C-alpha cells in the first residue's frame, strides 16, 4: 500500500490518510470524479464559465463507479466519503 494524503479542507477528519493499492491513484481519481459529477457536487456556474470539456469529462467518468474504484484501490466506501467531503 502507498500513502495518499487527500487535501480536502472540509473533510470530517482533516489530515486523514487514505491508503490505496500502488498504481491505483487514477482509479481513485476517476471514482471520486464519478461521485462529484453524478451527485452534482460542483459549482455549475463556475464550471460553466471557467472550464472547457466538462461535458466530455462527465460522460467519461460515468463507468467508473465507486464500487469499481473500491475494487481497484482496496478502499471500499471511503471513496464516496472523500468525494462528498
């Protein structure tokens, strides 16, 4: 396992370390983005005026569910809690 510190200022436990399987950092990112996109945990006005290609990104991350991410990273439901923090 490697140690990945997830910098989430509003996290319930700031400074908490999320241990993931080596080489699975992309899986963690994709699963977290899936939660953020599907639960609309982003500022739509900001995204609309300051980004390009968000619709493509949103479509791309749909197959990468938290369940898939949990299997890839060995972290279970922690992925969802980190995305929601």
